[in-house]
């Protein structure tokens, strides 16, 4: 049997302000820092240790991972950072308040933008200061690799090949792995691993700062899934994420 841990970053500053964040490189809020510490403690109590970590290049993700590894006393493990595990690029919605957008366009439209599988969203202009091509983090990327907007299908198309080509082989080699990423990059993995339909994925939310453990058999078939945390706390965290798209 193989085990792997997925962790969404703790609450970010823009999560706190209820903004579409996407590829914007914002840090954790105080709550997010506390969530990361709690995740590390929970993993330590559950007996987890790691020798390889995979993470996106975003600050909020790596801050979360650093805190968790510090709680576990894992100071010298291999950390692989890749833009392919980045959050979904929210196009011209980045920086917008979700509740304000729900009041303007309707909660159903915002839910489709946030959670729909193949729903197009307004692209970002290359002239925008938020265009990733201006960011040194992505200097090695081809222009064709830099998105102007993404839906979940686009995220699946970049995350799943990395999952199958890099992460799963490392797990099968016996490495003890934690994957730190964002809500939609993890939803892409969840959709693929759990074989969730395009329609049902709309209602799947990934809580901040709560570790998810997958168990696989020797043929890499999923045989177990569990969040490390109280069931009511996990549900409340999922509901909090779902409610971000509601008008106030």
C-alpha cells in the first residue's frame, strides 16, 4: 500500500479579503499561518514523515509547506517546485471580490466561474501588470505556456500529466510524499484520482490547511481517502470555501 498527502495552503491574504487570487503571489494571513502550524502538528501526531515534497511556485503554498516541514522536523528533504501545480489562472477576475461579483452577476454565474469544469472566463490582457509574463518566477516559460485565463479543464490538462509523470512514479519508488498546492490544482488531482464527473466536480471544495491522505494499492488503484481532522471541522472548512461565492 502507498500513501500520499495533499495539502492546500492556509488562508491567504486574498482568501481573507474574498478575492479571486489565481496566479497572484500573495502570502498567508495570520489565520493561514495558524492553519499551517495546525496541519503540521496533525501530521506529526498521525505519524507522518516525508522525504520528498512537491509544491507550486506560489508564496502562500511554500510558506505553508515550510511551516509544516518545520513542525515535523523535516529540514533537509527534497522540495520540487513547479508552476504546473499552480492555482488556476483566473484571468481578468483576479483581484475581484467574489461577493461583489456575485451581487453584480449572480451567484450562479460566479459558481460557474469558480467551479465549472470547462466554463470560459474573461481573459487577462497581456498589457495588465498582473500578466505572469512580467513576473521573474516565469522567465523560463514560453509565451504559449503562460495562461491569460484557465478553467478547471485547463488545470487538469497541466496538472494530471505531472501527477502521472513525476509524482506517482516517485511514490511507487517508495518515497514518502507531500504535495502542497492550491484549491483548483488539488481539485484537478481529486477529479482525476476519484474519477469525478465534469458535472459533480462543480460541488467539490478543498479546505485550506487540512491534510488529505490518499491510499493506493500496488497497482495505484485508490483504496482509501481521509482528511486528518475532525469531520465537523473539515465540513465547516469546506462550507466556508463554498460560501465565498455568495453575495452579501
